[in-house]
């Protein structure tokens, strides 16, 4: 068992972490909506121009990294508070050169 768990965590600190977690759950819900909206806009652009928007593609890749950081914090797998308490995360992986439609 972890030393922190054995010695006991003050309930006040648990409450503070819970409040941050609730804030990040709300932000995660907003990010979910925003990513869905970006995907829809990206497909509309793709249908109209037969080309995707590189700025949208780059931003959505960064948003995916941010969602990953949010989930890690919410599920107690990371102790670093995500954005807005830290910098917005950089891309974890570069996007592929092109999207395939098979």
C-alpha cells in the first residue's frame, strides 16, 4: 500500500482535490462538445473544399492532448493540475501526413 494512504490524507486536502476535480469534469464536458464541433466543421470544410483545415487539425490534436491530461488528473493518475493552471499541452504525437478515406 502507498505510504500516503497508510498515514492518512487530511480530509481538507481531499476536499480541495475534489473541488478541482469537479471543475475539470465540467471543462472535460466542454472539451467533448468542442471536439465534436471541430470534427463537424472540419468535415464541412472538407466537403466544400476537398481539403482539410490545417489550423483546425493542429488545434484538435492539442485538444486531444489536453483531454488526456484532464482524464489523468480526474482519475487520480496525475497530480499536476491541467490548463489553466499550467500551460496548454503541446501535441503528444504529430498528425499523420494525410487522412485516408477507405
